[in-house]
C-alpha cells in the first residue's frame, strides 16, 4: 500500500500543470485584427467589426505624408473597458469618406458629486 501523500515530483508536475492552465485561460484568445480603412469598403470594415468584435482600423493622414492615424473600434458596448462607453464616429473607407463605426471613450461625469 502506498503513502497517502504524492511524491514531490508528482506534486510539482501538478502545480506546473495548474499554473499553465490558469495562465492559458487568463490570456487573450487571439491578437486583435488590424485593417486599413482606405483599402477596404465600409461594408468590409463593419463586417470585420461584427465578426471579430473589435479591430484596430488605420488610415493615412491627410496632413502628414507617410503617417497613419488609428484607433480601436468595437461592435458592441460589452467590449469597452469599465468606465468607458460606446461612441459613434466615422472613418474614411475606400468607398465612403464617413463610414460609421463605434469606439470606446472614457465616461465624463455629468455632475460633480464631491462636497466642496
């Protein structure tokens, strides 16, 4: 009959496995999609956001040659961090200079509840 306690090597293996499992579950599932607005139609941008949930959309600056503007855009409010809300905005797509998309923006309080 064996000891009720596992050998040290087995306990170490179980601890390493548990740590690896927790690390894998805590890490993001995949990298965020990056897409060029100026090379894609508005429908493609919106479909990408719907499919992926969020994406980084970038486009060339009109004022500075070789410089790109970008931001993270989302398909729904649940993808915004706590303290941010979804705001409607536009990006310049290949077929529409004002393609409607949504991004997260920090909420600013409407009232100051601090006692001064």
